[in-house]
């Protein structure tokens, strides 16, 4: 999970196209994120992307829709701060599905850890236009602080940085102790999204735990 790609609909690319390019570039963790969209529409797109991810041997995560994850048997769900609580989702999905939670503070991380989350999406690193209602920007110091507090509390959980991250940011973010990087706009705004994905992968280090096999 060293590089996660989060789908984003643009004037140039559909959700499907954006995921396909990230997969062609070597990314093996795709999150379908379709905010303010009907469940039926999300399901149609999810089924298409699930097949695509299977072709590439990639982990397929759906944002927010817990019941849909269970219905189509996606690999897991990512839950934002305003979505269903992690503990409730775990009660519905059981242990066979991956559950990720969004965090902005160490308190958030601890809460998700105790509720049974498999990984944390932590951010935003900086301001990003792809998400509404942003939490306070963390920056490198924010990540260092959270990682240090996790060590002191003996909390071992993959932490994925997200939010306005560019290719040039990745090395310094990884040096903070972060497990992986989640990208969307950086890849889709590139002249060649497939090549940009490959470049981003070069800057991320291997994950200490492969959640897709857990």
C-alpha cells in the first residue's frame, strides 16, 4: 500500500480512466471516491472498477459505502470523518474486509486503532481542491508529531499521507515515518498520468504490511 490512488472525475478523465492509468503505471491500490453521487451510480462504477482491479491484481477500496462493499465483495472500505464509525463498519463487514479511517490528529488515529481499523488515511498534507471541508493542514511537522505519539502509545498501524501531495513532496514525507502516499490530482494533472504514477512509485518505500493478504 505504498502508493494509493484515489479516483477523481475531471473534464479530461472519467473515474474509470483515472483508475486505469494509475494501474497501468504500477499502482496496486485503488480507492473509488464518488461523493454526492447516488448509490446506484456508485455501484455501477464500482463493479466496472472491481473487474479492472482484478485484472491488475490490485486492491480495490470503496469510499464510504459499507453496504455496497459487502454486497459486491470489494476488498474494503475507507471511512471519512463524517462517514460511518469504524467500529460499526467492522460489525457489518467482519474481519475479512479492509477498513481504513481518515485522521487529522493523534486522537483520531487512536480512536480508529481501538475501533479496529486496518490503516489510516492521514491529512491533509497541504491545501487540496479535490476535497471539501478540509481539516487543518498537517505538513511535515504534523506527521512527525503523530508518528512520534503513535510510537509512545505503542500503536502500530499503517499511516498513509494524503492531501495536495506532489511528486517532489514524497521523499520528505516518507522520511517522517509515514507508511505510504495517497494521490489523485498530482497524477491526473500530469501530461502523462501513467508515467507520473511510475515516477511516484520510485519515491515510495515498500509497505511493512500487505493488507490485501490479511
